[in-house]
């Protein structure tokens, strides 16, 4: 049984900029997400990161997703430069990825900064040089562990803890109750999302939210990589509360979820 993590806990892990901050000190998150086949994942991840609060989002990908990202968010930066956290793999199939995007992915995985490892990047977890945060659903975690999906669903907490220990990573196992396991055996549990959240694209948004939180807490993570677990739990809380606001008991779109993130941040900070 894990430790329950909720809105009061999450409020402590939201970075608030001060008058001396600029776009670099507020956190720069890099994203290598989406692909020619799944370009929407790139748009959603950038949208979620910017709505969570960062000084800059750098996006690197193929031509089509890059164009779509810039059409939706012209403030996204596509030039090379330093980042404080990466989001890699959302909307990517490792067996069907163009050479440019694969090269960006490999450079990001080799950068020793905290990295959110999603979807198509999960097979490359052992290449990640920085603090590792895996964000699989049950089927993806089953493949990572070499098990059947039914085994992960039967023992989600134990499966997340096993993967955390095996890969020296924080593992955020998505679900109606999300489990966040750390390599030391700690387990946090978050139950904040309505069932309507089970829709395409919400995982891409969660990865973007988490990437933003890692970037805005770069100094804390450098001093204590163990901060990645409560930051992952905070991302889950923000994501779930934004889904509640977007749907209000009904279906909602992923961009609608992203649009509610600033209000959720405001309410958590207000207590």
C-alpha cells in the first residue's frame, strides 16, 4: 500500500517565479515528441508544458510536427540550446521513426538532465543519462518488464516498484489510481482523474506537465534526484484536476484539459 498524495501535497511542488527570474531561470523544457505518423502528440505535449508554467519550451522533431507546433504555439523555440529537462517518446513508434527525429531522441537521452521517458522511448531507458522518469500505461510497462499486461493489472504497485528498481528510475504507472514508484522502494498513489480521462492524447499531456515541473525544479533535482517522485505525483494531480475542470462530469478534449491547467495551478497555490 502506497502513500496517498493529493492537492495539498502538490501545492508544495509548484515553482512560483520571483521578480528576478527570467525565461531561462524559470525553466527550459525540451521535447522530442510526436512523429510524421502521430504529429498531434508533439502539439499536445508542448501545449501542456506551456500551460503548466515554464520560461521556454524547445521542440525538436520532423517537419510536419514542427510546423503544427509552431502554428499552435509560435512561442515554442525550435533552435538548439540548453534545457533543464527533456520529454522524449510521446507519439513515437521506435520501429517507424524518421532519421532526424531518432537523432534528436538519441541526443536528448544522452543529455544528463532529468528526462521523462514515454511511449516510443521506453525501449531505450537504459540509454538515459539523467534522472529517469518513466510514464507507461499497463501495456507499456508489461513490455518493459517482459510480462503479460494482465500481470501488471493484477499487481500494479509491485510491477511499478519492480521497474523502478530494475531501471533505477521513478516509474509513473498511469491508471485510474496512478502509482509512482521510486528506486528506493517508495510508493505514492494519486486518485485525482475522472474516468473520462481515458482518451487518446491525455498521456501526451501528462508527459508535458511533468516535463515542465522537472524543468522548473532543476536546482532541487540536481541537489536531490529523489525529488522526481513527488514531482511526478504533482504532475498527476495537476493533470487529474484539470481533467475534472475540463469535463465537469462529461467528455472533454485534451486541449480543453490543457487550457484548465493554469486555473488548477492558481487554485492550488491559493490553498
